[in-house]
C-alpha cells in the first residue's frame, strides 16, 4: 500500500529555517523529514500517546 502524503506550502522565517536545518543535519534527516518527525512527536504528546507504546516511525527517514 502506498503511503499517501499531503503536500502543503509552509512559510518559515530564515532564522527558524536555519535552526531546523542544523537540527536536521545533526539528526541525519532531511529538513522535510525533521519537520514531519517533530510534528508527529508533538501530536503524539498532545494526544497522550494515542499510538500506544510502539508508535509508527513517521518522518524519521532521510
């Protein structure tokens, strides 16, 4: 089954872009992968762990 992903336009300040890019490089991820990883972690935290103990590793690839 193909993983359906939505594309969205995203505007970032140059400062935030730079910080995210450095963070992504430290974690060996692409910028897009880093943003998806961080958003997934935030949603998981907000929802109180709706994915259980073994959540899918979304956005962690390069």
